[in-house]
C-alpha cells in the first residue's frame, strides 16, 4: 500500500534523523509525495467511476471508447510513477547514505 509505505518513510525520517534541518527538508519531500498520491488516487477514482458509468449505460461500448478510458488510466499511472521517482531522488539528496539505508530498511520491514 503506497500510503502505508510513505507513512513508514515519514516515521523512519522522524526516528532516524537527528539533524533538524535535514529532517525538515526530508519531511517536506514526504509531504509532496503524500500530495501527489492523493491527487493520483482522486484522479484514478474519478476516471474509474466514469468508465463504470459508461459501461453500465450501454450494453455495447465501442472498442475505441473502452481503449481510450484505459489508456488514460495508464497515462495517469505512468505520470504518477515518474513524479514519485523524481521525489524519491529529491529525498535521496537530502539524506546521508547510512540514514537512507536505515530509513528504507525500517519502512520495508513495516510493510511486510
């Protein structure tokens, strides 16, 4: 679950980082991650609801409309993933290698 993973990263940053400035910068990136995730899930929910509405409105949905709806969902997903990877890179620049490993190891263990 994406939200749980981001929450675990946030917790790891709060626990592992003692430098206040570094912690503040890292938490600012986490905030951006949460915002992007919220936007993505809202968009996906709206797109999916629209698709379901179209599917239930007519017995036969033209292939082009069906494909277009799924293409949009895939485009949204790819855009979200690119943003999250960029934010991960931004986060990595703000955290030392040792702290990075501690934070991500702890976050991964919490999800399992």
